[in-house]
């Protein structure tokens, strides 16, 4: 299997506007997750797009990414963080979803702060702004967890 070709299918079909796009996207996702290779995480993140109406399929992408980094959380979070500046303009909502899931998991949240502290200034700033937006949108739910991540940067 050609990994780049499968990642291109994810990206090309990310709007999931037809049954053909949905089938191609899902098939490529299954193939890539089946590799059990976390190095595809950044490429998978390119498949997020807020303009899709197929939320359940996009959640499959979220779950697939989480599956790939479960055995090496730090590296997986680093690969997600690297993708964020490249997708934030078209997938802000899905980046928030990824962040919600990170913030709601204590072990992952603690590692995320450490990962963010090692990023370049621009990437770090984009992610910090995203986390601050989450905190301001729902301070009761996310204030403490966002503050915990930000303090460890």
C-alpha cells in the first residue's frame, strides 16, 4: 500500500459530499489505521474540514488518530501539534474537538503541555490561542485543564 496515496485520498475526499467520497475516505482511513504507524498522524489531520456534514465519519478520524498514539502519547501529540497550523483555518472546530479530548484526559493533558513547550514559537502561539478560545467558550468545563496545560509550557 502506498501511504502517500492513501493520505491523499483522505485529503481529497474530506468534504464527504457523495457516497463515493465517503467510501474512498473510509477505505483509506481503515488502511492507514491498520498500519499501526503513528507517523501518519500529521497527514491524517489534513483530512479535517469544518465544511463536512458527515460528523460521524470525521469522528472516526478523531478515534483513528487517538488509536495510533495510544502507545506513544508524546510523539502522537507532537504530530498533531505540527499539523494544527496547516489546518486551523479550515478545521478550527475539529481542532477544538481534538483539544477537548486531550483536555478531558488527565494523562494526555499533562503530556500535551510538555509537547507544546518544545514547539516553535508560531505553532505554540496558534495552539495557545486555540486553547484560550476553548477556555473562554466554556470556562466552567475547561478553565482548570487549559490552565494546567498552559502552565507547563
